[in-house]
C-alpha cells in the first residue's frame, strides 16, 4: 500500500501524463490528422515539464474519465483510482507544490485514428522521475488516451494509465 503522504506526489507523477497546453485550431476543422494529435501530445509533455497547470486542465474534457492503476516495486498489490476532472486537478495542484525536479520521456507512441476522423487513441510508454523533499520517485507507465475534437479543440475524454513506481 502506498503511504498517504506520498500519494499526492505519486498521483502527480501519473497525472502529468495527461497534461496539455490545450491546443486549438485557428479555424474549427471538421477532422483531425495524426500530426494534429502528435502536436497535442507534444504540447502535453511541454506543459508537464513547465508546471503549467491551466493548460493542463484545459486539455481535459469536463466529462473526462481517468483511471490510474498504480503499483510499487516490492509489492504485488495495485491501487486503482478512478478520477474526474476536479479530483485530478486537486491532486495535480498538490503534486506541483511538492515537486522540486521532473523529467519525462515518452517512447513507443502509437496512434489509431477512428473512422469519424475526429477521434484518436494514443498509446505510449512513459519514463518519469520526480524529485520531492523526501527523495526521488521513478515510474514507468503505459498510457492510453482517447483524444477527440470538440468545438474545434482537441480534448482528452478518456485516460487509462498503468504505472509502476521504483
């Protein structure tokens, strides 16, 4: 079981995986491309590194569904968290306050564009290190995000992350 005092830091590390700059288009397009989605994902990573919470929250749909499955080295137990946008924002804000340093590397990004040309599923492996006053937290995560076009703006409507902390 994860200690409750580390939970905000652990959640922050996982939750930053969904951060974004809230990219929008100059004109409201009827469809999105793979390059649009990749630019959106890249902007998420940049916002996470800069501790920029406002655009991170803007990238989440109001009805976003976030599922985090967290495990720690040396434990066979997993903790499953289902969060809404408000809960995610609360834990992320707490984590941002505690973070002293942060690195993020996204690898093996794969994308599936849906037939509606407005929705994509993005899967990635993430390697993160976060330094807090108590020490370093390292995580390897598998992330699946569903990104869709709403009102001319890309937003995340679903996110599932499976993270293992070391």
